C-alpha cells in the first residue's frame, strides 16, 4: 500500500490527461443505464396501454391505487365463476334425482312437498336460481356475496334433504305400499329400457303410474323424460317398420 501511495504522490499530474477519459467513461455508463431505464419504462407503459385498451402513445391510467379496482374486478370475476360452477354442480345433483324415476321411488321424500326439509330445499333453489346472473350481467361485490350465500344455502338444504331422504327411504309406507313401490320401480325400468319394444314400454309405464297412484306423484320433469323416451322408441319402431 505504501508503494501505491508513493506512486500517486509522484505521478498525481496524470489525473489531468486521463481524468477526461475517466469521466467520459462514467458518463457513457450513466447514459447507457438511463437509456435502459427509459426503454423499460416505455415498455411498461405500452403494456399498461394494452391492458387498459388505450391507443399506443396515449396517456395511460395512473398506476398504483387506481389499479386496485381492476384487480378487485378480476378477483370478483373469478369468485363469480366459482359460485356459478358450484350452483351448476348442485343443480346437476338435483336433476340426477328428479329425472331418475327409480330414485324418485327409492327416496320419495326428495319430491314430497309436504315435507318441511323438501320445501326448504326447493325454496333455497328458487332463491339461488333467481339471483343467478346472465352472462351479460355485471354484479358488484354485494350482489356476488348475496348470490354466493344463496347458492351455499341451496347446497346445504339439498344435502340435508338428501340425507333425510336416504335415512327414511320408504320407511313411511306400509308393507303393502312398499310392495307396490317396488313393483312400480321394476315397471319403470322396463319403460326406459331401450331393449324392450315400444308396446312393452308403454304398457309398463301405464302400470307403473297405476301402482304409484296415491303413493308418489312423479315430478312433471320425470314423467316428461320417460314419455319422451317412450315416444322416441315408438318413432324408431315406426321408421323401422
């Protein structure tokens, strides 16, 4: 270190001829860094223009707090998408019961509107369906929260009603009535069997309705589904003939 300081003491005058080169080099590095900073800034601004749909070169919305609503909007959209998917999942589970005559017969409580749990479930379903937005609807945070709560009540009510329907099954019927229900279930199986003839299917369906008379009322959607399937079998049989 002593030799280095001796060198500086003897040749300090070299600072003047070489100082310009040194400062020029430092200035060049600073200019390069500044240019890179400006380029990165312009790239960031262009990305913001694209994000907000602003023409190239035009002013962009202020960043920071002003962007919070956009982020909140994105989060709200994801939450709404999740709730709609949850709504669809519960509705599919319900339709799996409503359109299956065998399940209607096995678990009659699910369609018996005299039962408080069944009424609660259907009331919750109507509420959730009424709050479900169309694709074009724009919901605010409060509306999404209301819809989410309605869907959760719909799901909870469905789970409670289904659990009770499975627990009770056909226990509320007498032995004679349960025998009629089992006969009706067998006949419904024939009515929806593609391997049976159209005449067999029609006869089985009529007999099934007779067995269920006074015990269980098939939901309109269930009856319509069976009748459409039978009608399709008749048309296919006519075409084949």
